[in-house]
C-alpha cells in the first residue's frame, strides 16, 4: 500500500515528506493506522547524529493508533484494537526480559539499523529500504510494526493525547520513581524541563519529594514546572546549588535527575556537586556516542559513596509502565493533555522541530491526516 511519511535521507538534512510503499504485516506483525505521534527530542538527535542510525529512515517513535490488520501468529491483538507503541520492543523471552529488565530487551540491538525483528524492512521508496525509528516510524499515515512494540489500550482513551506515553512520559516519570527511587521528603533537582524533565517533575511530586527544584533557562518551562509539582524553579545550576544548600542546611540533594536534551560535562559537574553523601545522579539525557563527557573525582565518589546511574526508559518496563501511566491519567494523578503546547500536521514536521529547538514547546504533537 501507499503511505505518506516524514523521512530523513541523511545526517543533517531536514525532514522530507515522501510517498512510501509499505509492505503488509508478516508473521508477528500488525498494520497500524497512526492517529498521533509525539515530536520527541530523540528524533532531533537522528538529524544531528547524537543517535547514530542507518539512513534513510522514517521518523517517529511515540505513536498511538488503530490496528487494521494482523499477521500470522499474532494472538495478543486483533483488527480494531487501539494501541500505544513503546519505543522499546519487548520480546519477553531473552535473558534480560527473563530477569524483568524488559527495557534492555535484546531486540533493542536492532535500533541502529531500525529494521523489524526479522532483519528486513517494510518501508520502501526510490529503490531503497527505509528504516523505522525505534522499529516504529510513527511519522506516517500507516505503519507495519512488530507486535512486540504494541501495548493494547482501552478504546475510550484519547489517541491524540496518549501517544505521549510511548516514550517521554514514562521515561521522565521513571527517571524519578524507578531509576531515581525518589522517596517521600527528599530533595530532588531536575536539570532540563523538556518532554522528559517535566514528567520527572511529575514523578518526583507523586513520589512525595518535599523539595523539587526545576532547572531550565527558559521562563515558560520554569513556570510550567511549578504548575506540575516543582516547589522551586531556577534558570541555572548555580542558582540550584544555592537553593539546595539553603533548603538542606548544607547537606545536599538526595537525587539529581539529568533530563536535558544533550548532557555536558558542565552539567555533570553541577549535579555531582549538588547531591549529598550517598546521593545519586541519574543520567537520562545523552550526547553523541563518541563523546566522553562524564569525568568525576574518584576521591569524592568513593569517600562520599555517591552514585551515577544511567537510565533507559526511566529504568521501567514498557508493558507495565504504559498501562500504569494511563491509569494514573484516568485518576487525575498524571497530567497529559496539559503537556501539549502545540499540535502539527505531518507536513509541518520541520516547523514542529524548529519550535522544539527554539524552546517554544514542552511537548509538540503531530496529528496524522488520512
């Protein structure tokens, strides 16, 4: 079948809207009619090279839609089911899935080529095979994806909003609640209030942190962080350090959550200095794969027993955390609708990412026309 999609043909190029040939689902796969897709910073990393991939590629790794066809052997899903897709596939039987570490599923090894689990591609144009960002490619009208990426949801949930729980929401929330293990009464600093950081604020507030300091240079994001649970919001790390010292009487923050788009050595230095003895720095943001930008004094690491923890998907389980996020949303404990700053059409993808880079959006959402 034919479908329109937003694609990157090479490093540093703008998004291009192309007509693609899309293969039908094979065994273990489903055809999804996408309704909405989140404009996450990770897709901007594809353009800049901070996340290395094989080009060309169909963008988009947050998405919600309706299953229109299922391939052979698919038993968990049927045509008409509403789904949110996880940006991390979960096979359920590899070594890491068997240990409950489903965010580390071996299928994640496919993310460089962004082919489907059988090693082949479903999008084609101009004689080339196109990969699918995180095995999904949600910047398209239709997509063929693995059932390992699909989480069935209730039909009454608004697809134009819940697309966000495929990546940014549980990643931020889990950075605080899972990887950060934020406890009641703690002091937490969140560096970077974008699509991930704002949900780290929500997660820390839900976990009962007493002081949540949101750090971002943009006033609109600081104001929004205070609306969603931050007790304080400051423009830079120096101001955050002053607040931490004052609020904790010099002890230091319990947790520092690194949720900015690009992690720098300067940011690591600030976070490591801000946490107390036995405190933890959780790194959810990233930098290019060849960049070695985390250098810390071993003297302080050892004698103060500080910890630096990496976090993928917030250290959570996609097939457990996504339904959990939706239950919290239903109960009014998690804000989703309020996260969306602007909505865009598929054809407006470059404007959406320019707005992201310019700091105008907490979250941008793409509404897919058919």
